[in-house]
C-alpha cells in the first residue's frame, strides 16, 4: 500500500549509514540493498553520486520505516 504523503524521507530505524537509500527504497518500492548497491557503483564511477547522497541526507526529514 502506498504512503499517503508524497515526501521523501530518511529511514530512522532501517538505516545502514544515514537512512537515505532505505527511505527512498521504501517510498519507491525498490529493494534497499539494490539501491544501496546502485549508489555504491555510482560513487565508484561518478563522484556526483556522493554529492547527491549528501544533499538527500540534508534535505530529507527522518522518519521511521514501517515493515511491509
């Protein structure tokens, strides 16, 4: 079931580093480890991915992830 709000958020309880990938994966319906892997590969080949992650970390509000 989709969330009623349209805001992106950081996961507070299902995070590996800052919760950005877990929150995005939960909101978009992706695998959190798949999205984390994509960010890592992007960071290795394109440094802009690190900047995007940091910006998302600062902009997204923390919110707990609820189990599906």
